C-alpha cells in the first residue's frame, strides 16, 4: 500500500509539473484547441472564400476572381496560425519558454504573410500582362518569376532575422566566394544579359521562325535565362546559348510583311517578238488584277524580258504576296504557275529546256575521197 501511495504521489507531481513546469492538463487543453483549429481549417477557409466570392461576383474584372482562387492555400494555413497562438497563450510559461513560443508565433505569421504575397503575384500578373504590347511576353514571364523569387528570398531573410541569424554578415562573408563564382560563371552572366537584351529589343518572340547564321533555322519555342529553344523543321530541338544571338546575325522570317516569288520563265528561241510581248503583257495584267499580290512602293512587281540564255529567252517575273503564311503562300505560288503555263500555251509558245543543236554543212564542189585500204600497201 505504501508503494502504491508513493507511485500516486509521483504521478500527481509529474501531472502537475508536466513538461517544462507546465501542468499536463493545460498541455492537453492547448493541444485540443490547436487540433480543433487544425481540423476546422478547411471549413473556415471555405466559409471565408464563399463570402468573398459573393462579393466579387458583382464585379466584371478578372483580377478579383483570380485573387479568390489563389487564397485557398493561405486561408487554410491561417486557422493553424490562430490556433497555435490561442493554444500557446493558454499555457503559463516561463520567460525563456515564452520567448521561444513568441518566436514560433512570429515565424508562423511571417510565413503566412509572405505566402499570401507570393500567391497574390498570380492575379497581379493580369496587370503586368497589359504591358505585353510594349514589352515581350517572355519578359513579362521573367518579371513574374523574379517577383516570386524575390518574395521567397525576403520571407526567408525575415524568418532568419527573427531567430537572430544576421543575413548581412553572412552575405558579406560570402563576397569573396561570390567573386570566384562570378569569374567562373562568366558565360552564365553573358547568356543572362543577352537574354534580357533579346526580350528588351524584341528581336524575336515565342512562335517566330528565325535563322541564326551558322547555327540553326526553325521555330522559337522557349526563351530561357541561359539559352533559347529553337525547334528545327524536322522537329529536332536545338538549345542555342543566348550570347549567340548577340554575336550572330538573326533573320526573323515571321516579321516580314510579304513573301517573294521570283522566277525566270525560259521560252523557246522560236518565240516571236509579238508572242513575247503578248505573254509579258498578259502576265503583267494577271498580277495587276489579282488581290493576292502586294502592290505598293515597298513591294513592287516586275514582268520584263530579262536575258538571253544558252537555250532560252528569259522573262523575269518578280512579285510579292500579301500573306506571310507559308501554306497560303504555296497556294498562291501554285496558282500563278498554272496561269503562266496557260498564257504561254495560249500564245502558241513553249518552255525551253537545255539543249544543243548540231549543224552539218555540205560542200557540193568537193569530191569525197574514197578510202582504199590497198593504197597503203
């Protein structure tokens, strides 16, 4: 019986003193409060979101709708922050333990604030994307990524500062290391700066067809910090370092206003002058009447007798299409070729092809020499 009483006294002493001098009853109540807020976090977040949704449905902008969508995560974390604060406030702690709990509460609140700011960058992108007409879309994407990284860095620094970790001296101590890294990463910074210049100068953007002299020709799929992904027409992806675009000439086919058709139509030498004139005039009239061809000071068309080749009389046909689309350009080009063939045939002429003529002249006064094999014996 005496042993049982000793155990009972020890149990009550542990129960009353608990952990770090805290009564076990208070600890259990605090845990129940925290678990209650934790279990109800979804219900609380849903209640707040529903009330906010009713408000934003009255507006016509998309920004507030995006804000409601991105608030789901932070609002679920907010009841956890409140629950931990109320549960810790219920406990009677010593000064040292209270300071530790205060740091935890401050850290949780800081995480909530910076998480909320990180999520609000998404609806903020609707505002930034209004500048896509003035700056390129990849530059807008880079700006949004940079803002997210900045928020994460600032949040990390703020939490470290709360726990007494001074970031400034750490950064200063890493200064020499940073210089060494910078010297070894010159190509990385060169590519990064070149990528920024590409976006600022709008040399090309995603979806453009470009030709980089001596490197690649294809469609731009992605402009990254270090390199740009260009997919060739045979579907092969090519990663081009950004500094290449600063050192090599870049031809942007997508930004040209017209596509050019330039042919030398070779006619047979038996074609008469009248036939040549009629063919030239009919082709010229055809182009003038077609709306598929550009007719302005920057895109003039020419139909002229150009040169005398070895096997043909060449007529130069040069014209620009109003479309820049490759498929539509091929249709217009095919239609023009068929109509030129019809014009040539209608004028009883023909297309020349490489050929040679051999002329043998006879001399009637000359007697042919008869070869006699026996004369040499």
